[in-house]
C-alpha cells in the first residue's frame, strides 16, 4: 500500500495511492484522519481500484456541520456550522495539492464520510459541482433542519450515484435529535430518487459505532 502524507490548508492529509493511474479519487473526511482500515476492508471485499484521500486534524463539530446546533446531550458541545468554510479550504487547497500527487487524472472525484462527515458529504453536493458521486455512511441526517434543507434546495450537480446507509439500531434512542435519523434518511433517499438520482440505501446491523471501517468501505465501493 503506497501511502503519502502531506499538509494543506492547515489540515493533515493522507493519500492512499491507487494501483493504476487514472483511478477514481475518493475524498474521505474522518475523525481519526486515517484510512488504512477502510482500504484494508475494501480490499477484503474485492472492490475496484481507487485512490483515497483522508483528511484529518478536523474541528469535527465545526468543520462538518452546515449551521449552528445546540448540544444534543448534557455532556456534548455545540455544533458551530463551519462546513462552508471548510469546504472552501478543501476545494482551494487540499484537493489541488492532492491532484499534484496522484498518478494520472482521476476518472472521477467523489466524496464520502461517516457520521457528521456523512452529513457533510451530502451537504457538499448543494454547495459545489466538483464531486461526481457521494457516499454517506451512518450520516448524521438527524441534524436539525437538514431534511428541510434538502427538500427545498437543488444540488449544484446531480451525482451519478449516491449511497446512504444506517445501522438498524441507530434510531432506537431516547435522544430527541437522533431518534429521527432513520426517518430522515429514508425520506431524503426517497426525495432524491424522485429527483432522478441513482440512490442506494442500505441498513446494516448494529448501532452507530459498529463496523465503521467496513461500512465506509461498502459505501465507497458502491459509488465506484
């Protein structure tokens, strides 16, 4: 596995090179900034070749959220809505630096994410036309106002493929915010299908924290 690390825009990035030039490039924002486990899971699943750019050193509750939201539990911190700011950094600095390092021109550039990064991946489609496909694994589509945002806005570019997933226990919570995650995700999937988008929605066993790397790999392979 050919791995290259670099910094751009104040963020730490890790590029997992594809075996063949011109393979798809997947942008994966994740909490740990590490994608080895995702790549290994994808190889075990026998997927197609791709390059993976993992961006870390994120201010998770700021960079991945589209607008402000109060804490969702007494021990939580508020979400401070910095997605637009981070997306500009991603488009202006991080991706251009990555493209200098990949072999050949990627057949497509797509975006993926888990949890809040899954929310960001879908939100990004409404703010830029750079990404041709997207995958939101256990995406935080419970986020207040997001379903309404999707229903009332048009994407800058309809993705060729869109993948959404959830764990089958994620909605079984007393948390007033997160208990609507399955309802919202299914509603968004139906709405986007009606808009003519190729949407795959998959339920996985377990709660939000189960098999994150495997779920991420499945989502990425689904949009290749």
